[in-house]
């Protein structure tokens, strides 16, 4: 069922969302959303993502344990673009939507906010690569195997993304 929008509804949403952002004492830089529904709603997820963008959250990660959003990324992208245009009335080129493990060339949008859509498969290759890098450091005698701990692994993973 499609929701019928009242005239001026988009302007009211914009105003309400701006006041939401101002009302927050601290605005997170990165918002993580975990999807647990078996049949997630594209419209609801797009609404959450667009709200995050509207209040100024610059990085949004969506983790979907079934990988539905990732498999159907164009459908999610279309819904986000539609809601950005309807609710924010903005040039959609201000936002960057990424799907993990895709080339930068596959990105359609670009700029202030970034959306990462993740599934259980994401990260496994990165952990393997970090382990290989650590083993290479041990082989080069720059580290010893006893140096490996959570912080070292975290640094190896973080250095890949510049976090």
C-alpha cells in the first residue's frame, strides 16, 4: 500500500528532520543499523538511511544477516534515491552509496554521506588478508608470532580502510 503524501509533507519532513538533528546533544559520525527481519522493508530501510543523511550523519552501515539488501542493491538504491528526492528535495549527487567489496567505479552517488551495505560474507577476506600481512611481517622479522593480539589485528584491519 502506497502512502499518500499531503501537500507540503516533504517540507514538513525536512523541517522535522533538521530539528531532530539539532535536538541531539551529540550527533554520531557513524550509524550502524542491524537488520534482523526475515523480510526487510526497502522503504523502511531507505527512510532510516535518508533520515541519517538529513540530520548530518556522515557514515551509515547497514548489516543484513541474510544479505537481502546486498543481493538487491539496485532496489535499495532506487528507494533511497526516490526518498531523497521526495523527502529532502535535494540533488542526489550529494550522497555516496557503496556496497562492500565493490569497486569505486560501481558507485552511483558521491559526496557527504556514505552508506555501506554489509552481509555475513563481508570482512572474511579482510581478516584473511590481515592475517597474511601479519605472517609476512613475522617472516620479515618485523614482528614475532607472540605479538598478535586484538589490538594488532584491529590495526591491520583499520589500516586498510584508513579508519
